[in-house]
C-alpha cells in the first residue's frame, strides 16, 4: 500500500503541494490528472522518494520512504520520468539493462538480458535494441524508458511493487498511447503492483484507470472512481473547461468533450 498522509512540499518560499492525502493499493491503477502547473510531476517525485515532503509522510508497504534503503526500494519501485537525459551513446538495450542494476550491482547476468528482451517485446520495441538511444524519436525513447522500468520490477518481490509513470503517453501516437496504458493496466492486474500514472488525456485515463485523482494548484480537488470524476462539473472545476459528458460506444466508458465556445 502506498499512503500519502497530510503531505506538503515547499521549495524555498514556494508551496508546490499542500494537504495531500491519498491511498493506492496493489492491484490498482490511479491516474493523476490536472492542468499544467498543478504539481503533478512534483507529486509523483514525492511518491517515488526522489523528493522529501516538507510536512507529512509518504509510506510504502507500511514503512516511511525515508526509512527504506535506496537499494531495497529500487527493487520494488520504478519511476519513469517525463524527461530522461542520456549523455552517452548507449543502445536501447543498454538503457533497459540499467533497470536491472539494483538486482545485480555489477555485470549483467543472462537472466537480466532475458528480462530486458521480454520487456522490449512487451512495449513493441524489440527492433530498437541495437539503435543508439539518442538517435531515437521521442516516442521511441518513451517506449524504451517504459521497458526499463518494467525490467526493474519484473520479478515478483518479497512485498508489493510500485510502478510510477510521469506522462508515459506524452510523445506517443494514439496506437502507442493505448498500448502503454494497456500494459500499465495489465501490470496492475497482476495483483501485487500498484500503478500511478500522470495522464493529460482524461478520456484515456477513464478507459484504463480504476480511479482518477484531480490535482489543481498543488491540492487534490477530488479522488474517485471514473464515473464519479468524469462529470462536467468536476472537469470544469479543475480545468476551467466547459464540457459535456458522453459515453464511449465501445463499453460505455464516460468521456468528456469540450464545448466549442470556451
């Protein structure tokens, strides 16, 4: 269980997050949505342990993140960042193998190559294995990074696993957007994996998430099941976007359509 208890984050004199309370269980996919500048990336960095809360506490598996060793945490928790800078001529396969480092801390073993290969297949990136990462398109790099974080938590751990995705669909075409979120959904369905994903497209979030958390001005406006959050009133309050509610013809998932006149 991931627990965020009365948590806030200040950088200097600026408050980025305030009064965050959130619980996410293994087997669940929670999408974090909100306007630009809402604090979504700061929140996911807080959930990963990269940032420490100014107030409150973040717990993973009933233990404060501050009490986890970095190595043990890295074996159970993986973070796909929005921007990943690579300064060396690594191939895509070598990037994915970096996700295996917490498990061997030395030379990659045969099983690490097997897991990296399987992770590439899962994100439809096998053909990129030998290409230099920096020569790939933004969408191809995103798929490689997704494979890296999957490889990092590939094996079932002694406790639950946590997959954190910061805008995993941002650089992808529509087909790959659905593919990545479908993979995230399948990982949550494993039962011992909690998945948190920042998703800009509310309609995509509605198709794959169990719950949606709306964040605005560093505060959670609402957290709930898709049907509860995907209403014109909720969306307008969070995004200042007049809209109407529709039902997806394939399964009845709630969808939001913006009004043409803002």
